[in-house]
């Protein structure tokens, strides 16, 4: 039996933690704007797979095991940050105007890239572990964890597809090449800044 009131509070907390803008959200926006929905879904699907596995690991209590390995969280954070740095550079330096087809080819999102980012994002593991520990949805331990995992995955699917769609909408706005270049640079800088802040927070924790 699921406690509906607790589930409601869990959903609100999960929306705040998992739906707030960050480097991956900025990447989804940029992918949607540059590539459209069909191509952007590759990165989106990979991101969802990686996060679903991370949520399952947190539900199974594997975060404590990961944290017990010296430097494991730092290695994961560095790996995620390096991918985001590469992604931010490709987006910021992408050709504009008549060369947009080149931009789409050079920054084409991949399923593997999304999976890697989802799996190596230590902030995601910490967010899931915090959510799972803070709320109890059922007295049945197995049902409790299954319900939390299912709700988190559902929330991520809905929230992230919204951000990707918003990027697609932005991509349909006609801009001058100079404005398009400025927007690409802004997206790249947001991804880079968020990645650096996340890494610094983890190192300082």
C-alpha cells in the first residue's frame, strides 16, 4: 500500500531536485535547438537510460559502496565534466547561418554520450539517495523502493522531454547569424559553468 500524501511530497521534492536547470538540462536545450526533436531524442534516450541505472544503484544502496572506494566519486565527476567541456566547446563553436548543416553534423548527439553523462554524474546519485532516504512511501521495503524508482524515472522522462522540446521551439526562431552565434556561446558557457560548479561542490564536500 502506497501512502498517497508521502508520494505527493516525494514528487514535489523530486521535481525540484531533478527538474531544475543544470549542465545536462542546458545540453538538452542546445541539442533541441541545433538538431530538432528527432535527432535530439538520441541524447535524451541515453540520458534517461544512464539516470535510470543511477537511480536503481542509489535505491539498491550502492552509493555507499561507491563512496567507500577512494576517489571514485571524484573520477566520476571528472569524467562527466570532461564530457560536458567537450560538449560546451562543440556547441559554442558550432557554425551558424548557412553552415548550420555542418553544425548539426559536428555536434550530432549520441545515445552513448547521454548514457555516459547519466552514469557518471555523481550529483544524480546523491540526489536519488537523498530522495530515497528522506521519504517512505510504503511499509513494504521492496515496494517502497520500487515506487520511488518508478516515480523518479517518470518525472525525469516528463521534465527532460519538456526541456528538449523547449530547445526545439527556440531552434525555430529565426535569428541573424551574429545573434545565433551569441546564443550558441551562451549555451556553451552555461554548460561549462554548471559543470565547473558541480565539480567544485563535489571536491569541497
